[in-house]
C-alpha cells in the first residue's frame, strides 16, 4: 500500500464532485484498501455525495439488484420506446411465455396452407386460407385463455389488476403475432396484394366479437360460434361460385359494422371497469 | 376484535351437486385452520372468499365488501388479499424473480424500483433470495411451493388465504413456514386449508372442519382436541371398533375411538385424533 492518504482538500473535492473520473477512481481504489481513508471518507462525505464504492451496504444492494433483476431485452426496449410502462412490459413477457404454443401452432397452420397452395389445387388453398386467416386471431384469444397455467389463472382472478386489461393484452399479443405472418401467407396463397389483405376487416370483426363476449364469459364458446359462422360464410361463397366476395365493398362494410359494434360493446364494458385506464399508466 | 370475513348461509352448487351447504362463520385476525377430507368443499369455499367465484345463495363479506359485489368492491378485497392456490403451474421459461415480478404487477406495484425491492423481500422471507434468476423448472417441488407462497406475501396483505401451503415442504422448510405464519398472525388474518394436522396444532388459534359441504366443527384448537379426550387408547392390541389404529413408537398400539380393551390406557389426544373421530373412516379415503 502506498504512503499516500486522502487529505482535507481531496476529501472536500471528492464530496463536492469536483474530481474528474480518473481522480475519483483513484481515491476509491485507495479507500477500498485503506481502512483509515475509508473511515474519513465515510464520515465526512455523506448522503448522495458518497461513492457507492465506499458504502458497502448500498453497494451490495446495487449488486444484488443488478444480479436478480431480469435483463431488459431488445424486445422489451422496443416496447418501452413505443410508450409502454415497465409494468406493461412485464405483463407482455408473461403473455408471450404463456402463448408460445399458440404462436408455433399459428405458424404451422399458415405454413401448411401456403404449401398446399403451392402444391395443390388453387381453389382449395384459397378456401382454406379464407377460412383460417380471419379466424386465427379470434381463436388465438380463446386458445391463450386456455393456455394460462392452472393456478396462475386463479392468481390473476384474485389480484386487483383489471381482468379486462389483461384480456386486451392477450388479444394485442395474438393480433401482433398472427397478423404479419397471415399477411405473408396470404400473399403466397392468394398472389394478389388486395386479396391478401381483404380478410383483415373480417378478422377484426371476428376477433372483437370474441373479445366482447369474453368480457362476460369464457371465450372458448364464443370463439367456436364465430368459427362456425365464418366457415359457413366462406363455404356459401364457394357454393355460389363467388369466392372473391370477401374483397367486395358490401362484405367489407358488413365486417366493419360488426367490428364497430363489438368495439362499442368492449368500450362499454371497459368503462364499467374503473380500476385502471385501458392503456398507458405509470 | 374486528371481523375480517363474514360468511352467512353460503351455498354453492355445481349442477345438481351441492358442494357448500348453508355455511356460516366469522373470521377475525389470527390463524384459522380449515380442515376436511377431499371433496368437503374447502377449495370451493376458498374460491368464494378470494372473489374468484360467487355463492349461489347466502352472503360473504371480506373487509366489509361483498365478495360477489360489483367489480370495484371485489377489487377492494383483492388489494388486501394474499392468496395461495392448492396448485400453481408456472409459465415455461420463467425465473423465480420474473414470476414474482409479474404477480407484483398484478397487485398494482407499478413503481419498478419498489416492486423489485418487494420481490427481493419476499424471496428472502421464503429463503430463495440466493437464486432469484434460476428458472422455475429447475427448482425442486418444495422450492416451487415456497415460491408460490412468496407471491402471497407480496405487499404484506391483511388477509392470507392459503390452500395446502406445506405440501412438499421438508421439516426445516415447514418450521420456517410456521415462523413466517406466526409473525403474520400478529397483525393479520390467516385462513389455512390443510391436511397437515401438525401445522394446525403448531400455529392455529381456531379450527373449522368441513364435512360434505357443511361446518362440522368450529372452535378453538384446544377445545377441538378436548373432544377426543378419553377416546384415544394405548394398549397391546388394536381396538376392534376403532376409527383408526396404528403402531405406537413406544411399542404399543394406539387406537382412536372404539371400546377400549382391558388394560388399555387413555392417551393424550392430538388434533389428528379429534379430526379422525369427527370425520370417521369412510371420509378419510383419499385424504392426503
């Protein structure tokens, strides 16, 4: 150890944060090995002026915090940049973990549909895609509801966090994961940009109907009813030999009207849940 | 003493089956055990008290709020409730810290720094503070149970409802659990549904026994044990009409209930003896 020790001038400069980074590090490195100087700095430099390196309790707390806290990943940072709070990011992480099986299943279904389009009869692929794509988000809401592990579902119901808000997070996750790959599959299957996105409004209508029903009941039955209804519509188009009816203005208008009606119901349900705002918050 | 929970003629049916039948009791601060064989209605009752489900008849209030009232009333109950379900399965890939962080968010801990400090506190209470980043799937059964218990402690709630919390815990962990519960009972209300009668004897002030959806006993633990006085025998052979019989570590045979044979001596009863005498052998089948 060197014979050098901190003097009054150094202590004062250190406390007033007038030392540059190198000088500060030098003082702290010496104090870490010199009990006498550590005591002087610990006594005379107080509060926030004191370096964490000199306050072992605070240092340990920081180390413990850094080690135990989950790392903020790239996806988390992207969500934070979108304006979500850290609490929202935590919920999103868990929703994603609970929904992994759903995401894999969605990708597989669409991949099979796309491969069928390439290898099989074009009409069959079109029909399969028009049945599947608009229903995926709606079915996803129901599937994710069922994928919540036993016990966690009870904890969620016994917690003050708004159940409607949790439902919306799950819905948002399903939409964000299912729609891009569905659009990509649509381009491959339908081979026309407008046709490839013509199912989006019907998908929105189906999904919002299930979400609205889920604010009262288990969403599985509403999802099954919506799936049967939509399948009947697509099959009817095929039977009447009007497979592109989905891309016509009347169909799009009806889908938009259903989506708007369901959105109004959801808004009404959420406005009766005064515990938290739907989006944002600290 | 203030009443935390008021249950008045609560009834719950699933289809034609009445699972809870006209159940009434009040709970005040302290630790109350909820005993009963499997299928007696304990978990159903806990579901009603935790606001997860609603009674078909009767009324339940917790901290003065109806458990089946409008959402804001139920939210007020949930803000003061720590709940441990009988079984908790964890999402894949989740760490111990991540799980508690999520539950803390659900409990409205929105400030990240305060939430993380609270998560570290409850991890420390259950003795898992040395492994916060470990994946839950790598924890042993007992450690997972402690982790599930830790989430119930977030926010130091006024009411703890615990469904079989000591299942899978080793003796040291159970001793630690009892110490934590005793500390909590000084300023809160604990309802402990369990099959572990030793836990009841060790920490509970009061015991409620449910049999076939009805309250079969409600009173202090000493009074419950006293119902078995002079009905437990130590002899050199089993009692033919006893409710239960087993070999005593002292070399004799312990019989609960029945007519004592000549030479048998009355033994000091336990909570388990009183429970066996109340519930009887048929209802014991399948009990843990």
